[in-house]
């Protein structure tokens, strides 16, 4: 089970890592073979399924996102608990509301994540 304390700490550290544009720090939250799903993967990584698996593939995708400059910034809005995961609702640097879901393994590393964006 994911408890409130872990969820809040994870969300705060995840947002801080992204806002620092620190890719190794972001990736430290994830298992080696985790799966990421996002509609942006289609355009940025050229993967029509919108899914990537493993740190090397996702790191290359996220490196492109971080290369967009210092404007990349996330503002956390809400953390929602699940049995073995959480959802983080935040506002991104484009003013969009986004939700990312995270499913954790027994070591509390993310094994599956998905991103959803407002239009």
C-alpha cells in the first residue's frame, strides 16, 4: 500500500527533480525496465504506440523535453492515492493541467507511468 507520507514525499521530489532539469535525479525514481505512456511520445520520440519501455528509451525522450530550456516548470496541484500507486495533478509551463499516474513495485520504484494532458 502507498501511504500519504510516501506519496507526498515522492511527488515533491519528482517535481523538484523535473524543475531542476536533473534527468538522473528524475530517473532514480524508476525501475530499469519501467514503461511510460504519453501522447507526446508519438511526436517527440516518433513511437506511434505512445509507449516506451526501459530507462534508456525514456531517458532519450525526456532529455528532449528538458532541452526545451529553462521555462520547463511544474506546479503541483494535488496528489491522489491508489493501492499500489498514485496520481499527481500539476500545471506545466504551458499552463496546461496534467496528470501523471505512477505504479510502484515492492521497492517503491515506478514500474509503470502514464501522462495525461488537458488540451
